[in-house]
C-alpha cells in the first residue's frame, strides 16, 4: 500500500516591503510633507513640500520611483551647499567655554 500525501500548506512567497511615498522636507523639516508626482507621459518627476512649497523637478523614465526622485533632490541640495562657508559661532558675554563654539571652514 502507498502512503497518504500530507496536506501541508504551501509556503506563500514573501512580498517585498513597500517603499515610502511621503518624505520629510530638507528645508522646513516637517515629516511627511513632501509628495512626489511622476508624469511618464510628459517624462518628468516633481517633488514638492506642502508646507514651505520648495520643489524639485527632474526627468523621469518608466523605472523611476518616488524614492529615487527624493534622493536625487537631496543630492542636488548637498551639491548646492558644497563650498558654502558656515557662519562662525559667536561667544556670549561671560561664556568662557569653547565647547559650544566651533569654527567652520
């Protein structure tokens, strides 16, 4: 006689985690204030903050995701700020601690 087949459920394939579509703004630091619009017909992608209305527009292709457009915006912000000299911290009257004040180049 033959053995009976066991009726164990088949393992279901794991779904990949969903990527975020709402991001924090690099200018006003509000959480979930930046939304992304991708128009494949016109081939552009736009991220815009609903609070401070800062925006960034770039080219889009069929594989473009909102995370990619946001990361490109952050990279463009870092490139724009490269070489900018930060103001030096001024000491307050009666403040002798050098820990609070750092010199930037």
